[in-house]
C-alpha cells in the first residue's frame, strides 16, 4: 500500500516529529513496504475472535488507600530540563 | 589464577570457601575488561569504584563468617534500560543522555540485597528496538567470536560482556527476542521468563505487554540461580504475577526421560541457515537418545507472527515514548512554543529506528486504520496464543532454533528494516503468547559462530524449561565457553 504524502505528514504530526524533506522519501517508502508486508493478516479469519492485549490473565489490583512514601520533590525535579519554584517549566503554551 | 572465565556458581563456591576474594575476582574481571572492551564495546558506562567498594564489603562479610547469597561479590552487567539509582540510564538514546534515575528498578533493589557487584551498564539498540545493537546512539557493539559480526540485540552489550569475560553474568530485557537472540549469537545462555514473572518496575518501557527482564549467563545453572533472585510479585508492577516462586535450582536435574518435546514445523522456515538447521536437528536427536519423546507439532499462525508483533510492539512503543517530550526529564531542544519544543526535542534526539517504530505505531493506531491494523493484530495474537495452548495439550516443551541464522556481519541489514524484522520469526511469537523461553548453545557454524537452541515452556513453567536445558547442557560441551578474542586470552 502506497502511503500518501498527507498520511505521512499526519503520522509525523501525531508523533510530534518533523520529517526533513530529504528523509520523507525514505520513511514513506519504508512504511509502504511494511504495510505491504502486514497485508498478510487480512487473509486470517478473525470473525468472532476476541482481541488479546495481555497474554496472561490480568486483574485490577487494589490496595488500601494509605499515604506511602514517595519521591521527594527535589529528586523528582532533578532531571527536569527547566524548573522554577518547584515546578516543571515549559515554553509558552497559549497564544498571547 | 584466571577467574573471569568461570560461571557464577563455581565462583560462588570459591568465595564461600575463601579460596578467592571478591576483590581479587572483581579486579580480574576489570583487567579482562581493559583487555577486550576496546574491541567489543559492550558497555556504555562502567562503575569500577562502586564495584570495588561492594566487593570489599562482601569480603568483610565472608571474613566475619557470614553466609553469602548466590550473587554476592560476583561481577555482573546491567542493560542500560534498567534504572539504577544515581547511575546514568540512557537506553542508548540521546534523549536520555544525562538521565540519572532517582530510584532503583525492583530487580536492582533485589540484586543489592544480594550484595552483588555491578561492572557497568551495557549497550543496546536504542530503547531496545532492534536485533543487532547497531541502533545504539553511542557505538556499535562487536561480537566477541568475530568482531566483524553483530552481537545480536537488543541486549547485545549484555551478551557480549558475558561472552568476552568482562562480566560473569548480566541482566537483559526481552520484548521480541532481545535476550535469547543475542545469547544465541554470542554463545551464552539467555532466558526470558514468563511475562510477569519478573517485575518490570524501573525497566524503561518499550512495549509493556511484551517486555520482560531476564538473565544472560554462562550456563543454565547460573540462569536458574539468577532467576531465583529476581523473580516474584512486586506491588510496584501490577502486571507482575502473584504465583509463588519455586526454587529453580531444584530443576537442575539431568533427566528428560518421557519428556515430550514438540518440534514445530513452521519454525524451520525457508531460508533457515543450513548449519543452524543441522545443529538444532542434532540437538533434538540427542535429547531423543536421552529418553525424550519428540513429537511433530504445528503452530499454524506462525507465518503471521511478524506482522502481529510489528504492529503491536510499535503501537505500544508510540504510546510509551510519548513521555519523552522535553518537559519532566530527558533532553530538551528549545522551540518558540511548547509544541515546537516537543517536536524539536523528539526529532533531534530520537534515532531513525525509534522514529520509524513510533510512526508505524501511530499509523496503526490512527483513525481509519485502527481496526484494520492494530485491532486485527490483537485478534491474530489470540490465535497465535491458542496455537500454543493447543500444542501444550500434548507436549511439555517446544524446541526450535533461537534465530534462523548465526550472527551476521555488521552493516549487512541496517538499511533494510523489514529484512531485519523477519529475522525475529523464532522469538517474537513467544512474547506474544507470554511464554518462558531459553536459548542455550548447541553448536557452531562452519565459520565458527555460535548457534542457539531455544526451548519454550508453558506459562510459569520455567522449571521444565530449565530441566530440559540443563539435561542437554550437561551432556554437551558447548556452554561455558568464553570467546578468546584473538589470543587476548592470558
């Protein structure tokens, strides 16, 4: 399946990635090639088959609602690219 | 005395009997590392000072007459996607170049309780995405048996460290074969436990429904002992299994009489390397001669496993890797607003294969394609799992190659991602079904490269896998070999 330029741009946007002009050809071709390969799934009859997200039975896990020790703020912020007054700092989010 | 070439269980005995000290052993491993690491490149970071300190602490315990646990004082290596408190954890990615975790992964907490010695953090394909360790953002790791070849991946650094003698044992992680395939390529033993057997807390997530931590070691005995240390339920990982952990060393028994071994015809694919097929068939015959019953079986949905895996794993990866947005940790590349900042960060700091998988994943999850790709893959996953459930009604374990070829030359596949994905045919179905599997050495190719035999078990039945593997290993001489690294052997 040939991936269109629009599809490629859309998927890059969803991924928060910028595809340079000189890479667009490579990624589009490789994604198309990959989608051709996974076409083989279409021949599998999955009518009435339930999807599996986890191979082994997984149940909700509950615990008592007690306050437990957690990372101190300083440790939680130690890897932050930018912080201010104990908060993570990011560039402008909203237009002025 | 040369110590770096011995398995952990031998060294443990020597330590306990005071025949050697941990300082002596740790020095020997680091001196071997100094000799070979330039040619192998197994490590991203070594922690020599800490290692020596911990070795001294173990020696003091032994001197005081204390009993020491199995891994105490024995130098091991940790894949660099496992969080180590206060020690950089990069995932071989530029986006985590300076990331120092403020906490330990649960497996690290357990290892520390056992007074182990950590040599360093090992190389991998960036975020564990790849099968050759060529996708590391830092350097390529070379196969100790032939440095022109890849060590496999993604735990290539861990396997190469154990195979070259710069670690006695290692931890890796396996999402689609990332422990077993490099173990096979490097002639060591690697085990992927059942999904949930080992806590994933502190393992940097790639594909959460498939990831599992496991040991890479010189022999099956070491694997069983390491699994004893790391297995078990963890409150910090809600997907970890609550099942009781048996003593896996009780399965180190040489007895396959009456054991039913399934031989899946679909795993002997067209294009399988002749030497690999010969070695595997010989190994199966040997097991038969030892009293095992070999049964031909069919896992009919195997031809769809690669498609299924390479839709599910990237979809989970796309979601997991959303967190690398330049906000709370990791690198940041500035931008005029928050979205530009995120885009610039991810575009400049992720490598090509990671971007490729994020985009495949987002494509498969996106509106209009979700049902055709992601949901379809989840349904086929059910059928793949059913194949195993059916097979295990008649057999105890399944035996097959770990990889269709021995280690290949560096650069041979790097420009053809799909060809590289197809290499994973023997390993990915096991992750999709959540089963335990081991790879152990069963011969060498004509060119002298190791070949791995894979033994797969029922969910949570690591014991039978270990028994079958131990039985084979103890009657053959392939395990426990160290690559001599072109005469660098002292």
